[in-house]
C-alpha cells in the first residue's frame, strides 16, 4: 500500500506525536507553540487509514534561526517530526520532509531549520541538512543539535 501524505490539523498530529515524541507524558504535552497559527502547516503520513507519521512546519524569523540573525532570508522551523516505530526506516520520514520542502519552496521560503535529537541527525544529514554550533540539552528529551538547509 503506498503511503499518502496530506495536510492535517494540529490536533490530528497528536495520534503520532504522543506515542513517538511524548511517550508517557500527558496528552496536553503534545501541544506546540504556534500549532494553530495560519502560517503553520502540519503533514500526516497514512498507510491506508493508519496514521503513521507527522511533521509540523512553522514560520520563523531570521532572529530565531541559527543561521544569520541579520539575514534577509525567509525561514521556517520544522517541529514534531515522527514516524511510528514499526513504520520507521521505510522512507516515510523522508517523504514527509520532502513534501514540506516542496510546499515551502512554492511559497518562496528560503531556509528550514530545527532542533534535532542527536539520534536523528544522520537521518537529516541524508536529506541535505547540516548541523550548526554545539550540542545542547532539552529537558525531558535529551541532547540536540541545531540543523538547517538553504532550500
Ligand atoms: C527520525 C525519523 C523521523 C526518521 O523517519 P524514518 O521514516 O524512519 O526515516 P526514513 O526511512 O525516511 O529514512 C530516510 C533515510 O535516512 C536514513 N536514516 C533514517 N534514520 C536514520 C538513523 N537514525 N541513522 C542513520 N540513517 C538513518 C535511512 O536509512 C534513509 O536513508 P536512504 O534514503 O539512503 O535509504 C524516525 O525514525 C522517528 O520518528 N524517530 C523517533 C522520533 C525522532 O527522533 N524524531 C526526530 C526528532 S528531531
């Protein structure tokens, strides 16, 4: 069965965000700042009717980005990226990021950045993203790198 990627609501992301990114924590912890903004979009990956992956793209300012706070580039931030365990390693994460990048390019967004869990860094590197700066700790989640790609 081919994987379908489509736009979904913020609430619909929780079905994957919770088990993959917020396991053992209250459902409310799935909420992310900016989830409901008009400039935000959420992508869901479906294997038939089963929701298997999610990614959220949020408009960001140059000042928030790790690249060059003074640049004139337009930025988005990727958050809440996850694929359920038994569907990982099948190209679904890659399809979600690539679909998001296609949409960003159509909207003339110049660059995408995010905080990457250290275990996911090789996944993002395969998609052309680079780490920038040193590692840092996120409470409850662990060690991260900032990563970016000019689109
Ligand atoms: C990280 C994650 C989103 C990747 O999604 P996925 O569907 O498993 O990844 P894909 O199958 O699309 O992988 C794409 C490519 O990256 C590679 N890859 C994926 N995860 C990798 C890893 N941990 N280490 C090395 N390579 C990896 C794949 O081999 C594949 O390479 P290829 O294109 O040469 O075949 C998923 O594993 C996940 O949800 N992990 C747990 C939550 C998490 O860490 N989210 C990221 C938070 S920043």
